[in-house]
């Protein structure tokens, strides 16, 4: 299952700092797969803690990022329980778009995402994702760029699926 996509400059790793603080590297392993050529820096929790101790503005930024991720994870978990597949896919596309841009209505996702990856992201089959994507295209909720990226029309999707 795909848990999340990260973009350039994103801190990632242990998603729960409490676990990070008490688990050593031998107790817990995470698997990450880069979809494009990437450079990754590895830092221990102790080194991060020392770095943040004298820089409260960076600590607040890390804490803010962590809170946003926790809220997004909660929304995804809630979605698996409360929403049908079509709405889960719509919400996933909105989340991917929001991770790239906070104020644009039409967002071209930076990474080409396959139907298989979307299926893993929302917990449904690839063929069902393909059917839903086709319906979204016909309704004008999304389109494909010439480079094969999904263009998400955020307002249209939100209007169709997100209840106030």
C-alpha cells in the first residue's frame, strides 16, 4: 500500500516522533521508493533533536509539518471507513494537488501517477480506479496533460464530493 508521496525538500521518515524517540534503527524499518532520481540525507533522532534545540523557528516549522501530516493521515484513515471508493479517489487527488499548491484551482501533479499507484493509495483495484478516472474525465473533474500528468480541477472535485 502507498502511504504518501513526498516532494523536494520534504522531511520524511518515522511519522510518529514518539516512536522515533524510543525505537532504535534495529527495531523498526521503513521502506521508501523514489519514483525519480533523488538524494536522501539520513539523520538520527538525537542529531535532529540537538539541531532543533537551538533553533525554535525550525522546530515550529517541523512541528507544523508534522501536524499537517497527522491531520492528512487521520483524513485518509477516516476516508477508508466512511467514504465510498469514488469519493476516496477524489479526496486523494485533492490531497496530492494540495501538497503541491495551496491556491491554484487546476493543479498538474508533478509526478506521473499510475492507476495502480492510485489503487494502492485508496485501497481499491486498478481496474476500478481506471473506471472512476474515466468518469472523472467525462465530468471535467480531471484531465491529462501532454506529458501524461493528471491535471486536478480542485474546485470541481470539491463541489462534487466534499460536503460542508
